[in-house]
C-alpha cells in the first residue's frame, strides 16, 4: 500500500509553516419590529505564512487540500 502526503504550501515562497491569526468583531442589525439592535459575534480565522507573511483564509486552504484529493483520485 502506497502512502502519499501532500502539504499546503505558500504559493509565494513555498513555505509550509503558518501562524493562526484571529479577528474578533460584532455585527449589528436593526430590525423592523424592535427598537433594539440585534447583533452577532464573529470570529474570523486567518493563517499567515511564517516565511513571507502572506495571509490565507481557511477557504483557500481547504480548496487546495480538496484539489489534492481530486488529483489522487484521477491518478489512482
């Protein structure tokens, strides 16, 4: 049985090490039936390359990792 391991690499510097960055915020909405504001707390998770400092979203990373699966299915 063959084993393959693919790493997500920074597309600028090819580094594979990343630091997690969080942004915390609150989003406020006004609603028709109340004078009160409705709000939700948001946490945005980003990943910064430790080499060149380029920032990636989780969606960008997941898209690349999904591409690895598709590539391996095609190659067999």
